[in-house]
């Protein structure tokens, strides 16, 4: 490929620097380039190389994602349900549309349509604003619900009724299960386990579960059967469900694999597996870094807008718009992958 | 592996394990290949430097600027040599990594900045003692950061980390003379006193001598008579009161107590009776089938995982989420004790 | 300015041009805000050399500390405790790797030479180039600021969980500024590489085909490819490390279910190719030096060119050989070991090609050539000892011992030899002054002796089981350490002599001709120092390794093209 | 000094670069929106482990359209495509090898050392 480049460099007469005034010397032509084409090609090549570095930068995060998901699919199956697919889909549309307006802006600037270019750049910028606002709303929900990374992950905040509903359910479950463990968390695993306790734990758990997950985002429903309730509530309360004699259906609901969650359809909440924080770690790093790129892209587009209004661009010189556009599309590209990977796990 | 190639030019430490001859052989092989090429290249270079040094009026001779035959030959010959080297490295490596089944097992705990070895009789000791000619497996974990276990004389090294057990095995072939020892070193940088995280490895001539040392190392022997009485009255209270005296109780004994006190016995019998969970009797080394994971042998990692994260693997034939997590309710030491206890439970041996 | 430039009349005449890139404009801002690749290169050179001295000073301190086995035995250990020692070796490593060697040849010399060699007026993106330099400055400042925050003692590899939990003092500690600094330095490196790739692709003048490019450009090109493809992964690794330390994200923390070995994968995915970022440009310079000072056409041009690219690509596939004892899976270890050995081949090819170039040449022992021949020796040992470490069974014994320390110094500090050789080689072009050959050659010989004294004995210590990063050691190793430390003092003396030589050259060196060495590549066809915009007209492209048409001209004190005697007028 | 360009517009005094008609771009946008809808909808169909691959396939198709038309890569110099595809290959290389290690190593790891340490404390105490 590179050889092809080299095959015919002589075919382009070098325009000697000195005698070419008036011909190739566009005001936007830098002194070390011979022609606008060369300058444009160099810019494009540079931008693509930069995009390659961006791809590799995100590549590290995709690697982390792949490793955590491959090793612990249950965490992803469970935790992604806390993401709001509707907001995610809206954001996808917002970005796609802004990508389109950006592409249009490039075309417009290539045709020298200055006002149209400015307008489209402004629209693209607004797309960025919209995306970030929605992202901010989503983040705020996550923060509020303790759906965060690492040590900050706090399942006790998941529902509305932190203090009341959740706590009550937990205690109910614990009491029903016959735990003498209330005062002594460490010994909780031991002691007596009345065989019938699980049933009442289930009842209490059902209650607990609905209290624990009423956030009513699109498709998340509280589990219907008492058995699931037991495990969900117990899990949320972090009271071990002990050796509750389980119905077969509940065994099938084992939290550990994809198979478990398929029972009952897509909108099952399922019991909470361990280390849910991984998912949110991945979620926040990926969307966070992507968000930073959106902000950077918005800064670039804002700058392009100013220049466009000022009349810097013409049919001869639109390289910055084109390159800025490439960057913005890359940001869109990454989101195209992030959306299904984070929101649409099945 | 004999003759001129065997002495490694005196570069290697004493050969004290079964690995050493093979490692040293390949070291020597590579060394002599390297010396050959180095002498060839540098010799020619020096020759050219003298012969073709700049002299007034003498211009460089124009020689061909490339020769495919020549260039291919110095591409192909090194290729063959490195394939041989790879094979040698691969073979010795596999020997180092494939553990014998009947090996004597010693636990290794690394922490900033000390080693501690746990012997099968429950003694915890800062020194590593092993019998000669007996394969020994070290099962290692770290309390904090990365460490790396290294005995130069044995040619073995393995990182020790938190988060998973790593293993290492060797068979000593050379007893350490009385009063001398092989140094055990930490080679993964672990903080301020990294360089002092060393200890002794003593290789006993006979198994009997080693067993004798093991008995003598029993901390109970170091107790005063009053302390000994006190210990007998209530071992756990005594141990709690004397944290400085380590290894007072065998991990297996400790494990049995935990089985009794932590609630394990509610579901796991030790007499083979099937409960809510599998019986521990004879379970060690069995292969378990799961509904959500590939079959796994019952080993340290599996047991540890089953305790702290029981839902990771759903054992076929048992309820998947019957077992609570003991995360935060049990220490690593206690888990080790339980593992030690399980290991003692041969099939059908107990009936309680 | 062009019409007033007398140099335009005779860029090939040996007399220094009155208007050149150094005198073109004056004042602080003419340098600080310059877009001229030559000035940026010179600023880099000054900065990097200064940092080399800082890093070297740490090294000399380390060696002094190691003179005695422990504090009880006296010596420097009574002043420097283990904590300080750990901070020294960490900063020595971080400074030398991230701040000195990685940008050394490409950013400093590459910047100055690459466009000239290519026949271009500048690099493709001069502003980005300046930006790279400032990123380098900022990153360096951040890394050094860690001293203020209590220092950093994690080792330059920043292995988790030490770096995320306990390492250094406080939550912030010295780790955060160093890691953030390395992140910024990474971007400096990326932008340099990006700039060079575009320059080589798009700014080659007519006639400069790919296979007419001097091999230094091939080396730089291969390096730039690695810089662009590998460095972003370092970026994300360091970001995750910061997230781990400051926010507790838990990817590498086993307490949170993360995997500390994962960090090593992330880290070495960059840091192994980084070794080739360091060595490939050096190999490129080697090809120039060996050929020019033998006055003989380089042997096997295409093999050398392709071996650079082969090394660049293969370099991405071998990172796991840093992890043979880390608990990496055996399967992966085997794969990585196999690929590692494949890298030995292109490296061997280069060595043999250089050797054949010397054959029947007219070898001129100028200082650059002395450094180049030293590199043959040093890289020979460095490369061959790599074979030991690539063998998994042997690596179990040698990993993290002084054997490794010696090995990578023979490779990476070998790069420094070439760096010095290259500084001497292009010095007349950069400054317009010749240096004193006598003291420069003496410095290079001293450096060679000091280097081998320092590091050869470390191989022996390593095989006998001396672990790296040890503050205290067993007394049996003291002799080796003392020899090693003496070697480091010899090197220090050599560096001081080198600095003296260069300063004297600046003050009173004789003016340099356009082509003092008889080199064929394009940068020697413009005046020394080059004019502000390099070439009025791109000179005709000739075979850079054809020395037949070059002849010594007494009047200019340099080489001129046969048939062009009496100045360039004849040529144009 | 510039190279032979197959980008149209170069010759026509039109400046440089290929102009992609707005109509085509709008069509691409519509296609992308449809594909987005399909990805979201595909979630409701249970295909087991195939789901993620279908989602990735659709995402890749979307990405391809963005790259080819919005980013003009179809009309651009082939070398730029090589760079872009090359970067994806290196990501794949990185992911595959690093993943291969953790997958083959998984049985040897302790998982779940800390299902939110804080949480355990919090709930067991009161």
C-alpha cells in the first residue's frame, strides 16, 4: 500500500517554492506543503492515525469488558437491568442524528454553503448537549441508587424506601428464617434453620423485593413468585438464604448463568449475584471516557462553529470541518458499540 | 548433560533440585551458542576494524550490496537454533509446572515482609524445611501485595498473590550441610523491606530427620509447664491470649472446630451422608459437575470460592443458592484450616 | 527572508551561512513558540539530555548505596535508607524509560533530522510537534513533582496492588503525579509518531521513493507505528490505575474481585513494544553510522528495512514473556515464548548486515563510529542474553534477578550509546561547529569500559540468584556490586567528558562544513547549520549510501559531490 | 508533490475531498435508525448466546455505514482504511490474548472476594 504511494511521486511536478506565487498559494496553505491537496491528505492521514489511537485507547476498556463478561456473565445479566434502555436508545438516536448533521455540515462546507454549515454545526453541538444532559440524568439515578463501581456500590440504596421498605423486608426475612443472628452478623450463617422458614421468608421476600426494586424503569419488574422473592430479598438484605428447600423452578433460577435468567422471560430481575460492582465499574469507565470524548468533540465543534461564522471556510478550505467531523463520527461509532454491550445484554 | 557443558562456567548456584540439571543444561547450551555467535560477530568486527581501517588514499571497495543466499542463510540458521532453544525452554518449563500427585504439601503465606510455612501437622514456621528426595508442593498465597517465591538452588520461582493460589513444586536432591541453608528470596518488589524478605530453606538428609525437626518445631514444646496446662484447659482461649505463639493448633483441628461452629455441619456431613450440601467425606480431589461451569476438581481454589462465593458454581444435584456467602465472616486463615480439615476426611472415615 | 539569505547562494559551500535556523530570529519567544522542527529538536535534545543527567545521577546514587551489603557494613547505606533507595530506583527507571530513552532518538534527533533527511521543509504538523514538546515538558514536570508529594516507590512498572494500595505515602502519594505524568508523556510520544508517519507518507519530495529513504527513516517509521498503536493502551492502563487508586474501581484489586495479573497484561501490551520504540530508531541510526564511517554502501538495505517493520509488528505479540512467573496460564506462556524467539531473527539479520557492511570498507574511527561499534558489542550481548530469558524453563530461574537488569541495560542503555553516537554525528549539522575528536573518542571508550564494568558482572550476580530491587544483599555479592559501582563512576566520568567536549565545541569549535563525514543522505546537502526553511529547492534525490561520488575537498574541509566541486552553482 | 488522487473534486477546481450527497447521507441515517430499532427489538427474542453476536453484528453493520459514508472512507485513500482496520486488528489481538489468559486461568482464581465489603459490614452490624 505504502509502496503504491511511492510508485509515482514524480508524476507530480514539484512546484518550486519561490516561483509559484499566485498559483498554488492559497492563504490557508501552510508553507511546508506544496498544494492544498497534499495538505488535505496529510491532515486526513493524521486524523485517521489519531482515530486509530482512540480506537486502541477504548480497546483497553473493551478488553476489560470482555474479560469480566466472559468470566462472569451472571453479573452482566443481572446488573444491566438497572440501566435504562429507553434513555440509552434515545441517546443512540441523538448521536446518530448529530452524526448526520455533522456529515451534512461537511458536505455543506465542501460546497461553500457557509450559513448552512454554521447552522448544521450548531445543531450538531446541540446533539452533543442533549446527549450529555441525558447522560447526566442517568448518572444521577445511578449515584442516587448506589449503582456505582467498586467499593462505592451500595445495593441498600437501590429502592426508594431505603430506610423503611427495604430494611423492614430484610428484617422480616431474617426473622422468618429463624435467625438468631440479628445481633451478631458474623454468626449469621450458623444456627438453626427451621425447614418451614423458607416459605415465610419467601413471603416476606416477595414484599421485600417489590420494595427493593420499585424504580420502575422501563422493563424491570419485581419478581412474581415467592421463591424468587426470597432469594432476591435475601440477597439484597445480604442475609444468607441458608438452605431453604427450594422448588425446582427456583433451582433453575440459579443466578450463575445465562440459563438461569431466561426463565420467565427477559424482564426477570433474578437474584443478585456477587460482585455486581464490576458491571458498574465497566459501565462508568466506558461511558465516562466516552462522555469526555463527547465533551471534547463539542469543544471542537464549538470552535468550528465560531470559525464558520467568521467565514474561515470555503469550498477550497474545509479541512478543519472535515477532520472535526471524523472525530465526531468516531465518538458516535464507539457509542454504537457501547449501547448494545451495556444496555442490551440478553 | 555432562562434560564441559555441565559446569555452567561456575555461574549457577549449587544444583540442589531435580530441575537444576535440566535448567543448567539448557543454560549451558544457550551460553555456548551465544558465545559462539558473539565471538564470531565481534571477532569479525575486530578483524575488519583492523584490516579495513581508514588509510590515506585507500577507498572502500565496492562489494555487492546484497546477497540473497547470504542473507537467507543468516536468517535460517538462527531460526533453527531458536527453535531448539524454545523446545528446551518449553520442556523444562513443563517439567516445572506439572506437579506430582503424591507430593508432600506445604502451605506458604507471604506478607510484607515475611514468609510463613504451614506444615501438614499444623506447625507454622518462618523457615522452610523439606526432606531430601521427596517431591514437595508449595501452595502459596499472599496477604497483601505481590511477592515472588524464589530458591536459586532449586531453580524455581513463582509469584505469590492475593486473589488466587499459585503452586510450585520441587524435589530437593542435595541436603544442606548442618548449619547451612539455601536462601529463600522474594523477587517481586513488595515495598520498603523487600530485600529483607528472605528466609532459610533447610533440606534434611532423610525423611526421619525432617519428621524429627517437625516434631521439635511444635510450639507446644516451647511452652512452660504452666502455659501448657493453661493451653490444655482451653486451647482457643489460650491461643487468643497468646497471639505471639503461632501454630499452636493444627489447621485440621482448627478446621474441625470451624465446621462445628460456623454452621458448616448443618449442610455438610463428614460421614458421607448427603445433606443440603455435599458431604465432605472423601470429597477432596473429586471432580464436581456444575450446571453452569466446566467440571472442576475439588481443590483449594474451588473450596475457597465455594465459601466466599458459593453461587459461582452450581453443583449438580444440589440447590444452587442454598449456601450463603461467608465473605467477611471468615478469615483466610480459617478457610485454610477448613481446607486442611477437608483434606483429612478420607472416604467414610468419620462417623459423627 | 529568502532573498536576503546568502546561504541560498551556496548551501553546499562549507562556510557557515550567516543566516541559519539558529540565527534566523532571536529572543525567548522565537524559541518557545517556534514551529521549526529543528529548533524543537534542539529543545528536546537539551531537555532530554538534562533529564538523562538527572536519571543518571539517581543511578550513580543507587550504585553508591549498593557498595555495602547492609547498613551495618557502613557506606552510603548509613545515609540512604531502604525507603529512599526504593524511591531512587523507581525514579531512575521512570525517568530513563518514559522521559529519556523513549523520546530520545525519535523526538530529539528524529525531529531535527527526519525532514532534512527526507528533503521536506518541515514535519507535517509543526504545531502538533511543538505541542508534543510541551506535553513532554509537562509530563516531565509532573513526574518530578512526585518528589514533592513524598516520592514514588513502586518501581517503574507500577504493579498493582502495590501501586494502588500501599505504595508511597497517602492516597495521593507520589504515584498519582508520576502515573499522570507518564500518561501525558504517552501523548507526547503518540503525537510525535503520528507526525512522523504523516511526514514520511505525504512530504517525500519527488524522487524520494520508499526504498530510497535512508534506513534511519525506516527505523523511525517503524517506531512511529508502534508509538501510535501501543501508546494509547498505556494511556488507558494508567487511567485505570488512577481510577483504581483514587476511586476504587476494582479492576485490578483482588479484594474487589479484580485481577492483579490483568494489570500486567495491560501494562506490558505497551511496555514491551516500548522496548522497540527505544531500540528501533537506534538501529536506524546504526545503519547510517556503520555505512557512513565505513564509506561503504549499506549491505542488505531491504532486509534491514523490512526487519525494522517485522520487529515492530512482532513486538506486539510477545508481551507475556514478562509474565512467565506471574501466574499467567501455561498455555499463554508457551505462545508468548514461541513468538519471542521469532524476534531474535530480524535482530540477528541486522547485526550480520552491519557486519558485512564493514567488510572491505574504509573504517574511520570517528567518535560516532566508536559508539556504533560499541553498540555492536553491547547489543550483541543484550540480544543474546535475551535468548536465555525467552526460554521459559530458564526464565523461572533468571526472572527478576540481576540477569534481567543487566540484559535490559545492555539493550536499553545500548540505545543510549547510539544516542550519543548520533549526537556526535549530527552535532556539526545542528550547531555548525566541529567537536574535538580526541576527547570525544576518549569519552566513548571510557563509556564503553564503564558500561561493561557496570553491567557485565551483573549477569554473573543474576545467575547466582541476586534479585533485583534489593537494598540489602548477601555479603557474597559485595565484590560484584563494588565492581559494578566502579563501572558506574567510570561512566559518570565519561559523560562529564562528553559534556565538556560539547561545551568546548560550542565555544571554540571550528566551523563545520556542510558534509564533514562524507555522508550521502540529504541532510548533508544543506548548509551546517541548515537554513531556516531547510531547502530552497529540494535537492536531487540520490542513493543515500552511494559514497563513490563524494570526495574530500580541502578548501571546504568537508566532502563534496564529485563534479560539483567549487560549489553548488555547478549543480544547479 | 501531491499524489495522484482518485478523490473526485480534486480535478474540478472544487478543492479537495469527495462530496457525499446529502440525500445519500439522509438515507444512511434512516438505515441507522432502523438498525437501532432492530437491535433494541432483537433483545426481546431469546437466542441464547447468539444474542450478543447478533447485537455485535448489527452494531458492526451500523459502524460500517458510518465509517464508509459519514466518514467518507469509501471514497478516501485506501491507506486510511488500512490504518483503521489495522487498529481494530490490534484491539482484537489485545483482547484475545488477555482474555485467553484469564479464561484459562479462571479455575485458579478466587472469585468474589468482596461483594461490596462495605455492604456486608453495613448489614450485619445493625
